[in-house]
C-alpha cells in the first residue's frame, strides 16, 4: 500500500513516497532506488495509516511529518527532530504550512487542531468552536497565514467546512449547501 507522494520542486530526481503507518521513503534516482527515512521516528512514535507529510514551500530541504507529534527535517529526511510535544496517543491526521510564512503550521488529529506561529516552539489548541466531527483536511490562504479552512468527515448535515480569519480564534461554518457526505480536502 503506497499513500502520498511528493516530488522535490527544485530537483525532480528526488522523490518521496509513504507506505502505511509512517514508513516514508526517499529516492534520489528518479524512483529507481528507494531508501527509508523515517525509521528513527517510528522507533519513538506511531503514525496514522495515511501519514501526513509535506514539503516546505520555501525550502525543499525541509519536510514535516505527523506522527503523535510533528517532526521536521532540514536535510531531506537524513535526520528528523520533533517540533511539538503533544501528549496522548492520538496520531496527527493533517498538516499544513503557510505558503507565505512557514512559521505558521497547523496540525490536526481527528478532533483537535493545533497551530504554531513560531515554527513549532509554541503550540496552541484552536479547536474551540468546532463541532466534534473528524477533521480531514486543512488549507491556508496563500497570502494570509491566519486565514484557514478545515474539512470535516461524517454524515452530520451542515458540518462540512469551517473557516477562520484569525488563525482559529473563532470559526465560521462555511458548509453552505454541501451535500451530507464526508468532505476530505479543500
């Protein structure tokens, strides 16, 4: 089972692919050979079946991956360090980094969403005001890092998309007339 894939936007011979439960691999040979890059994280933490990981928009050496915590590499996966200290045993399901300011990072488990505005030094839970429905996706405005949208799963009518203009201090139901089916991304 292969999940998400990323191609380095500065060098298309560098590729990343994730298998189930956090097994992230990298190829530097345009996909001919692959090597695992997440073993050190997996020795400490578990990950979701479809593990969220993303490449930074400003620096292709930087990747972020969600396990119980958010992990960051500045070396294309050669080494990783933890940038959050979430307690509990709930895995991260979604990650987003602002295209305009990579110090703004949002990460969600199914029922909680967190943000940092200092690159991971401090995190706050910004779930207040959201329904207790599984969070499935996060999107950030390209120019305004505090303007975000989240998508929700489940079959609760009218609870599909929420938005915030202030980094999650308050939320607005943006679902409109979307059908009563799970929404997985925006």
